C-alpha cells in the first residue's frame, strides 16, 4: 500500500472551498487535460452525499480510456469527505479530502492511500511510472487552484 499527501492553502473561506470540491463536476477542471477526465454521471449541481456513486472515464496512461467509479463513503460537511474507487485501474484507491479554517482562508489536505493490482508487476509499475503520475496530478491541481482562487 502506498500513500500520497498534499496540503495547500486556499485564500478562500471554508464554505467556498467546500462548495467547489464537493461538486463532482469540478474534478475535470483540476485534472490534467491529457488525462481526458470526463464525468459520466448526470449531476444536477448537487453536493456530494454518503453512498453517492460517480462514474468517469479517464486516460491515466498511454491514452488508454478506463472506466472509473467512485463512491463517496464519508461526508462531514464542511470539513471532510472520503471517496473510494469501486471500479478502476487501482486495486485500492481511498482519498480523504479535509478542509480546515485558518487565518486568511482554508488549509486543504488530500491523503490518498492506494495499491496497484498485479503484485510484483504493480510494484514495478509504481516505481517506474505511477508514483510520479500521481504526484504530477496534484502538482497540476495545485497550480490550477492557485489560478482559480487568487
């Protein structure tokens, strides 16, 4: 099992941060364009809720399209929510988003616990490719968020 963590200060109130991140349709705005992230689930501008299922297509490696389904498995408005992959490229993907009011804005943290399938091949793929890919997704996200929330 691997873990990735990213923290970012956003100069916005916690309610604004929550509104943006709890709207699943905003995911495509903060995902690198080469991944061609597309939300398939018809969302009606609704806020996430426990047991919500969201389907996507994504091209994480080599432009190969993959179906990804996540379940929102825990929501504590406006301070945290957790999603987990039900179908997709990972054996395990468990992502916790937390938001904390701090002076001048919100501290947002992402913690992703993940595991690849295929045992030794998965471990090799992580070392060679996947670890850096996950890091780059969050580097891109940080830059976009800095632009969106100046």
